C-alpha cells in the first residue's frame, strides 16, 4: 500500500489531466461548479485558498474570476502543470501538506476550497477535525469553506467495486475498492498500449470513509454554518460559511 504522496507522484500525476478528460474540459467543469456556488470576489484583493489544487481545476477558474489564489498541493508534478496553465493569472503555488496551509496565509481568506475527494486523503478523523478548525479560524467573517468528497460510508458490493474511470485507444483506467472499518483501499489499474503490446501497472492507496453527517457536524462544531448539496461527479458537497460580522 503506497502513501497518498507516493501514489500521486509515481502513478496518478502524469495522467491526472488525461483522467479528467483534459485540462480545458476540467477548467470548464471547475468554472461551472464555482458559478453554481456563486463564488465571486466581494472585495478588492479577495483571497481564495485551493487545498489539494492539483493541476488547477478550480484554481484557474478562481483566478479568472478575479481572486488572488493560493494553490496548495503535496504533488510537485501537479503544481508544475498548474503553473504551466496559469500564465499571468494571480496564482501562488505552494507544495505543502494540507494541514500546514495556515502558514501560507498573510491574512484571512475569503474562500477556502477542498474539492475533488481531497478530504478523504487525510490520515484520520482527527486530521479532518483539525482541518475544519483551521479553516474556520482562517476565514474572514462571511467567508466560505467548500468541501466535496465521496461517501464511502456505505460499501459497494461485488462487481460494483470495479469502477471504470476513463479509456481511449491507448489507455484503460479502472479502480477497485476494498473496504475496511475506517478506510477504503483504492487499487488503480492502468493498462497502456506501447506499440503493439499492452502493459499494466497497479498501485494502491488508502482513503477515509467519512459519513457526510459527521463531517457536517464537525464543521458546525468549529463554528460554521453548513448546508449539504449534491456535488459534481456523484460527490457530496458541503458549503460552510463563517458568521458574518454584525457591524
């Protein structure tokens, strides 16, 4: 079983934008998701923090909307790809663990995102609790913390544990899930054509099984107002807001 970091660096990062349908398509989906959330800069110099930014699916659209974006990810390869897409956009990339994000901020953030199942990559529920508390403390009054993640709390059974991700003439990518008490082990299988031959690589890593009600309760315990919505690609989306200033 690989760590999340080693799995991404050696396996997922080189194919991640392909896996999502290509960078431009991913930016369009990310932008549409931000539109549905009505995330627009409400002040000059508005700061958005994108945790687990990857190659910029949400960072690029955030910057296009006028936010000054801080993109945090543990994958150096994905951050290099993000910088290649960013051009002159106001995006600062930071290679760091998610729980170290407060060190990246010079002041409060207007928006914090943790999207695309990033949350389940953390090591424990205590780590989730710490992240929620840190996000609540980092938001300016009225700021928004948005999380999306897959609900693994109810196990898939038998053949439903095999999940086709993407395929084309030269690649076939499939996931297989194996459930434990607190975690789900994710096995990624990549078959690639090299000339007339096909090769197969398999890598695995572990994700947390997080009941949405527990995550929502953890956000409320941190002092945030929470609503639950249907997210993109079958994910759960929680929108947590800091209490606005009374002045």
